[in-house]
């Protein structure tokens, strides 16, 4: 039993490290070859985990080879446009100026019902509103609406909103991020003083706290929501 646990930990750690190096992507954003590599790695890892008679190195070597192949292919797609087209393919235009491109649908074996479903997922119900719909190499559908159908932006109304930026996280579950306080040119004494104004004397009472670009502190205690 101990041997099985040790082998499982080794294989799990190896796969996590390799996948971490491969980068952060959701399943829907993976290229076909990346998805194949992940599936094969999971299968290869399961064999020595389930069968202690198989040397663990017999699982690690193929996993390493697949990882090396994935890194090599990724490097090729990064450096060569031709290689990128061969390995990943090319985006397909499915709708052009509100006209469904039937020939492209037939070529990639993509039916209209699938197209309409993905449009609805993008909150588009009318093909006539679509300037272009492009099926990316990852399988995601990119939809570009006609200019008169796009949501109104502040620039369209000659409005210049105040800069928002990203809020800085100061506290999570009672833990204070001192480095983030320094980035905001604040210190722990300032934070305690601001929280004390609302009757919070113990940092462990704070579930979440952020500071926006306007210097406004938002916090949530473990039992209520407040802002200051």
C-alpha cells in the first residue's frame, strides 16, 4: 500500500509540474495536439499507478517524451507561421457580412444548428446582426457584430470615464498581503485604522478587502458586506 501511495505521489507531482510548464489554458482553448498530449499523459500515468509490477520509470519516460514533443511543437508554432498552419490549422470564416458560408461549413463538417447554438452562447440571436463569425483553431467561435449592433461604448458618446484600473487585494480570509499594501503606498496601520472606523478590531474578522484606484476601500467580513 505504501508503495502504491509513493508511486502515485511521484507520478502526480511529475504531471502537475509538466502541465504547469505547458502553461495555463482552459480545455476549450487547447490546440488539438495539446489535448492529445494531455489525454495520453493521463493514460500513461494510470498504468504504473494501477499496476505495481510495471516499473515507474516505464511511465515517466513516455510522459517526458510527450512533454518534450509538446514543448517542441509549441516552439515551432511560435517561430514559424507555416508550421503553425500545419500543426494548428487556420481559422474558418463561417459568416461573412451576414451571409453563412455554406462551402466552409461543408468543408469542416460543421452544421448550421451548431453554428446557431454557438451564436446564442454569445448572446446573438440574429444572423443578420453578424458581420463576421470566425471558428478559431481552438474550436471557439469569435463573433464580430455589425457596427450599429454593437453595445454603445463611452467613446461613441464622447465620454471619457475616470481610470479604473485593477483593485488591489489587501486581505483574504484574515491574511494581509503586505506587499500589496506597499504597492498602494499604504501600511498595516492605515488598514487597521480604516477597519476600526467600522468597528472591526480583529483582522481575522475580514474575509476579503480590496483598494481601488480611487483609494476606496471595499471589505467584506465573514458575516456581512460593507464598503467605505
